[in-house]
C-alpha cells in the first residue's frame, strides 16, 4: 500500500488563454514524476485525482502550490497497492463539473459546510433533517448514508431537474447534501439556495473526508470512486479487483465493465 491517491478541487477564475499551457505543464510534470491521474481544467477552476509514490506526489503538490491559483489546496488522501490510473490526463473543459447552470458560480457563493463530526452528531441526535445524495444512480447503488434520498439521476447535469421534483416542504427543513469529494455539492447547494431551499449544508470534503474524520459511521455499503479501484470501503481500501474501462475511460485491456456504472461514459 505504498501508492498515495490524492484528490482536490478549487473554484477559481482561470484565464482562458492560460489553460493550454497549464494543461501541458501539468501533463509534462506528471510524466516526469511518474504521477498518473485525471485533471479537469476550465475557466472556473481545477478538479483532479492523481496517484503515485509519496515523494513524486509531494513534488506534484509543490508544482500546484507554486501557482497562485492553487496555493493551499486541501488534499484528501488514500492508499492503494497500485496506481489506479493508466496515465496522466489533463482535459480542458467548459466546466470542471458539468451542470449547465450559468447562474451557479461557486467561486462567488456557496452554501455553508458542515464538518464530518458535526454531521455524525446530527445522526446520533436523530435530527429532523433531509440527507440528500447528489451523486449518480450507480454511485448510490454502491453505497450511501442511512436514509439518504436518491435524486435518481444518471448524470450530474440532471440534478437541477431532480431538485425541481423535490417535495415543497423540503424547503423548510435542514438539508445536508454530499458527494464523493465535495466538488458537486459546491454547485448543487448554490442551485438549491437559488431555488428557495432555506437551510442547505454541504458535507465538508465529501464522503472521503467523512471516512477519514469519522471512520464512516452511518454509512452503508461502499463508495464508488472514479478510478481503477472502482469502489472503496470506509477504511479507504479498494473493494473490487476489476477495472472499469467505461467509467474512467481506461484502456481496452481493462476488459470487465463496472457492475455499478453499467458502461456509462463520462460520469462525474
């Protein structure tokens, strides 16, 4: 278990003209260090997962930290026996997490974060709250929090339509939403705020951070991750040995499609 897996994101205004050179710089340094992963860049920021041995990963973090846009990123870590990516891929996209809602600008406004330990305490106190899973159906099927509501979506860009179908009384209740690492909730929470939901919180650092901080209390099943591990348990250990060529665009030699994503391409 000597491979360090890191994830991070930041919503920040990046000049469009700088994206191609930044893309090439991140690819080149990853290849030099033997760090592999998938990075999304856009004018709204960065979203990435990467893996490698400890020393190369720390060097890659130094590269990111040397850029004013990405100083002091909050990294979430887990360990694995092998690198769960085939190469270093850096993609320039319109959005780092696609929602197709121009009014949602996380770099300007997000709903409050709730710390993992506080969320755990709310469960233990049996708070009258709505727990909302913002992820896709196959992720929900792999595992979720106790009594979490599934918005029944196949892709995150379907989330706004799912919100419009939620019961009107939810607008008066505390809602805690969550996703794998937190990036989707930055947009989901703000969208719900704009739609009149009065008390919306996002789980700080997402499911991964919750596992790190609490050990996974009140979680049921495994957590789907978008890499070769497919799913992890509350100890951040891989729980499947087969790759998924569809959910992460892995090479054809990863011949077994994931039983969760059902061959969905481009999932977020």
